[in-house]
């Protein structure tokens, strides 16, 4: 695979320009201008969730490890002192400009990453027949439709930016643009199926080799394909935080305040609605993967949300996959077959939520993150399915199950 070199955006911080911003600040008796100038260099800047600290290279390697994050840039580095010399900027004004700039910079990064995912992953795999067009459509979903959406917002934000680099109003842009985020519903709802298919296709040696080559190429920034496909969801849940930061540094009497308040309510509503529909889609996906010995369970069928799921492991090494649905706890064993999605076979009667008992455990028993003691005991022998003395019911000693790493919950994914 020929390397796809991402343009370098690294810039050295012009300290003199940042410090000179202090000349625009009104005199403050209690704080020397020099100190204010120094504080500008520490201006706040939200960073995209996909940006993480640079990983240290392994001791055995002398090659420089590519960074997983882009070099960050502050608004104060782009402000033109000469053109903006007539303005008087307070520290709060500067922080507001930094927050607005971070919103625009994040849009630019997102557009670049979405285009990269298509150009470096989707198109080559289709051209080389590494995956079929149908498989790629399932994995990439409606990603193509998100690119013009964010290009539009980026263009609008750039259009209202003054020649000196400052921005006066963004609220009216956001209230007009935010309803477009409803386009995220089909993309986010498809992610659970996309991830399952991608994990399945990684068993193919050609797919595995292609993705590994991409991971080792500088353009990937050491991010795998799923990291790129998950960037839109990460960006979506960050909009309320970005708007809250702009609001925090916008005075109550500022002309932009009313529009920003409206935008904040809109984005919270949109994100909540998308998250609800995505949760219902994820719940249905796992309900469809359940295998029953007999008739289906009514409590499972009418559940619309999946609170969390993950693996429990007992003291003899047996692993069970447990689902906590809206009204019922379901105990299963995962079944993997070649070229087929993972299914989950019910190994005992589902437990209604109202019948669950919670027990406080001592600190020593919670070191691994939590446990379920004796959840499946001998007195359930007649009601369990397929009791075989393995701790899932039907005989044998009481088992002690511990939570394995990798438990997923709707709340943690939102955060």
C-alpha cells in the first residue's frame, strides 16, 4: 500500500505575538500586564477526544513513533495584532475567542479524518476487492453524507471570521445548522452492526494485512480503522461541551447570548434523541443474536434498552456473557462460528429485574471491579435450562462470578 502522507500542520508558537496581545487588554491595577501576557500562553483549548498523549516508543526500536494527535493551535496564534489594534479584549473575551476557534478547528479536523477514512480505507479495499461493496457499505454506513454536513458548518464559521481572526457572532449559525445533526441517527444506529462485521472480517488474512499496513503508515497517526469510524460519534457528544464553554465566556448582555442559549437546548435535545435511537438499535441487535432452547421470553422481547453487557467469569474459568436489558437479566454463553456473527445461547431462565437481590461486597472482593456470588445456586435446579453442574444452575457448588474487563454500558459510552 503506497503511503498516504498527511499534510503537516505543525506550527511553532509565536511567543512574541501571544505576549503582544496583552497590549490590547485594559489596564488592571492588581495584575501586571506581563503576567496577563504570560497567562495567554496557557489559554484553554478543548481537544478532540481522538487526540491522546504521544505514546513512548518501545525500548527496542529507534524509530520515531507517529503521534496519535495533531499539533494543537490556539486562536491567539492566529490573531492579527495590527488589524485588531482598535479592539480592547478582556481575558474573558480571549477565552471566548479560543472556544469559538476550537469549535471551528475541530470541524476542520473532523472533515479531514472523514475524507481520510474514505480515501485511505474504503476506496482501496473496494478497488483491491479486499471486501465487497456490500460489506463496505455496512461498515462505513452513511459516513459519506456527514462530510458535506461538516464542510457546511466550517464554511459558515470561516465566513463570519473577521480579517483580524476574531469572531463576533456564532449563535445564529448554530441554531440554523444544528437540526442537520439528525443525519447522525442512521450512522450511529448502524455502528453496532458495523463493528461486529469489521471484527468478523478481521479474521480474513487479506483484511488483517491491509489494516496492519495502514496502522503502520504515518497517515493513520497510529489509529485503527474503527477509531476513524467512531470519530463522528465522539464529535457528536462533544458539541454540548463546546457550546457550554462558549456560553461560559459570553456575557449575559452580549448580542449572541440568546442564540447561544437556544443552540444549547437544541443540541442537548438532538444528542439525547440520537442516543435513544442508537440505544434501541443496539438493543435490537443483541436481541436478534439470542438463541433459545424453547419459546422466546416476553420480557426480553418488549425491552427497548440495553443498560450494559459483558463477560462474567467464575472461579473455575467458565465465562458467561450477561445482558442487563430494560426489565430482565439474561445469562448466555457466546457461540462463535466461522464467517458468522457471534450468537448468544441462553443457559438459564432470564431473571426479571424485580427478582434481583443486591449484596454489598467487602473491599477485598471488589478489587477486580465487582462480582456476583452464588447467583446460580442448587435451589434453581428445576428452573434452569441445561443444568450441568458448571455453576449456571442445576447442580454443583455455588459459584463466584467476577466481572471481566470490557463491560459496556450506555452511560459510559455517552461520556
